[in-house]
């Protein structure tokens, strides 16, 4: 191989590395939290998700899903310090299979005393905690705050509130190399059963969630982002 060809090959490799760095060096830019309203759909069903700052410190995030199998509403109130989300209130209501299954969950989290007060259907109670706690909504945001391209593939463990208890989940984050070929990230829950849950974040300033995969067992759903817009005043 002649010297000219060797130099051209070296320059090509350098350009590829440089372009890859530009696309995925999210860690240098940081994640920016901003108010929005997102609209997702799958097979005629839809989800509306919104994020709103309700005062100088607190944020509110809501999600309302209407699917042929279920209706689902959830809301979280939280604040952020040093890229860590602190949950203070959470609500989840589920109605599935024509009303055969119903769930009502409410939580109030006192971050000073490290105490949770909860309602799960007709059951109420209190318990203490030591970990950072999340619901489905704040967990989605915390995954974005914790995304560090210098450590991909990245595996993190999180604690969340469900049915009046503290449970844990593990997620792996990797560069998306699937057929849509968007500069993005794929986040997949690590599970012990045969079900699956994944999210895809765009490589943009807001790490916009543009696709979500749910495996319900008998059926699956792929929620795709139809529209994302700033929250109206």
C-alpha cells in the first residue's frame, strides 16, 4: 500500500471517530429540563405526557394513557438538586380489562424525615426509606440525568414505589444501533422474566423520549412519539 493510501485511510478513521464523538458527546452538553407536552400513539391508543414547573422549586409530571387493555393515569411532584430527583408526591390509577382490575396508589414522601405515607387500594400505611425513590415518571427523567456517554454501556439500579412497597429495577443504557439509525440511546430494563420494557431517547438537548416498548405478556405495544411541543402557558 502506497504512502498516500495509508494517509487517506488514517484521515478517514480520524473523521469517523470525530463524527462519532460529535454525535454522542452528550456528557459535554448536559441534559436540559424544560416544560413540554408529548403525544404518543400505538394502534389507535394514545398517551399524553406533560412536564410543568409549578413554582420556583417544584415540578409536576403527568401521564394519561388510553389503551384497549387499560386506562392509566399517573402524576409525580418532585424537585431536583445536583441532577438528583427528590420525589415528594406520587399518584397512580389503573383500570384494566374492562374494570376487572383496578388499582389506586398514592404516596407522600417526606425527604427530611425519610418517611413514606401511602394508600394502595384500601390499604394505608407508613414506612421509612434510605434510598432515592421514584415512580415511573421520575425514573424516566432520572435515567436521562444519569446518562453518561463516557460509561456506556451503563447499568444503573433504581428504587421505586409500587403497591405500597419499595422495589428495585436495573436498566442498561447503550447507543442505539437499530434500523431507524437515529443518533439516540436505548434503555432496557433488566428483568428475570420473559417480559420486556425499553425506552429510546433522542440525542438532543432534552433527550426526548421518542419510543417506548411494553410487553404485557399476551400483547405488546410500541408507543411512538407523534408530537412534542412546549407546554402552553
